[in-house]
């Protein structure tokens, strides 16, 4: 089970990662995963958190969002510009 506050924080983190990934020209597959997670997390904000379908999808979506964030962080670390 994931609570509403965790979803709010995860949504913000994924949205920021998506924006940074877009500017960094990250691979399309990574952008797609971050975008899908951001969209689903945004939709959850508009739905009642106590509805059984929402609760079931929220756990799955949070897992996929965290995996996409891990992949983004890995890609970012490998492709970050060298310090000047």
C-alpha cells in the first residue's frame, strides 16, 4: 500500500526527472517510461485514493515509476557533462 503523500512526492520527482531528461535528450524509451509514470501519477491526484482500483494501480505504478527514476539517474550519471 502506498499513501497519498508518497504519491504526491513521487509525482513531483518523476515530473522533474522527465523535464530534465527531455532537456538532456535522453533516449526515447526512457522518456516514454518517465512520461507514462508522470501521467498516471497525475491522474491518481484526481481520483479518490480509497477506491480499490486506484489503490491496486497505485502500487504497480509507483514501482514502475521508481524503476524509471533509477534508470534516469543511471543514464544521467553516465552522460552528465564533465565539470568545467
